[in-house]
C-alpha cells in the first residue's frame, strides 16, 4: 500500500467535512464580520486538510427560522450557493413554543432548533458504513456531537476522527475525548475563503445577501488645522445680542 503522505491524489486518504452550520455561523457573528458568513466550505475544507488527505465531500446542517424573514432569506440564498458549490445541505426546522417565569409571571416565545444534530450524526454514520471516508472532520463545539465522534471512533477503528474548532473558539472537551486529532479554522483562512459575490445555480443567479457584505467604514475625521487662516475658516462665530 502506498504511504498516505504521498502527493498522488488516488492514494491520499479520503476525508469528509461535517459542518454544524449554526455553530459556525454564530462564531463568525461573534467576530463582528458579517461578510465572512458567505463562506466557501469546500475551499475551507481543502485548506485545513494535511497533504496526505483529499476532500471527497462536505456536509452542512442548519435550519430555517421563519419568524426572522430577513435572516431566513439570507440563509436560504446561502444554502443554494453551497449546493451549487457541491456541498450536501441537510436542513432541519425550528419549533416555537411559549414559556414563562413561575416567579414573576413574565411570558415569552422560545424557538428551539430541531434535527440539525441528528442530520449531522446520520450523515456521518451513513458515510462511515458505506466506507466513503478514511477521516471524518467534525466542525463544531456543540457537545451533543460527542456521541457522533464516539460512534465513529469506536465503530470504525481504522478511521481517524478530527475535531475542528470554528474561528475564534476552542474545542469541546467531550468531543475531543473521542478524536484522534484536532484542527482549527484560522480567522485569516475564513477571510480568504469567500464564495463568489455572484454565482450561477440550477435555480438561477445567486447574489450575496446585502446583510452579509462588509460594512462601509466610517469616514475619517478631518485633519487638524495647520494655520491660523485654516482655523478661522473652520470656526463659526455665533453672537447673541441681549
């Protein structure tokens, strides 16, 4: 068998990336860089792999929240863009229910994401059972995915399981217990891996959402005056007569 470190594509280990969409989304929002949300996951996956591995698939899981229409529209556009770039997208949903405080009586609506964790776990399990990969990369800090890491590492001893920390965040200890290695997504890699602002899909042309574009920087303050004449020109004298 050819050593996995060889540069020949056919003999490199097959790797698949599984992305917890909301976990990654919120890690980028915490960096206050909304333009980075328009992220090319295939390019990202290829960049974090070692030389002895080749990316053979990316799975992204998320859910639409109808109560927030603008965000849902942006996320739906991103989903179509990911599909057009070759990413497998598995969508869950939100369940909205009322809740209240027994002490003060205050009530509110609480939205809970459903199916995303299960979708990621089932996708990874199905790929492992079908022998589609030699290494599984789990991009998430959600401890619920520790069960997925444990299933893969215990059920497929020859498979490597790698924890991938989203940008600006650390690893989940529960997930790490069942992983063979760890990897990080550097902030500068996210900045260098955008999807095209305009791209074609089976549904037509897709355009990056306005809310996911870089904010216009604030205009710089005027330079300080350097002469008495300039100072007088920038001052306005207001006289109030009694």
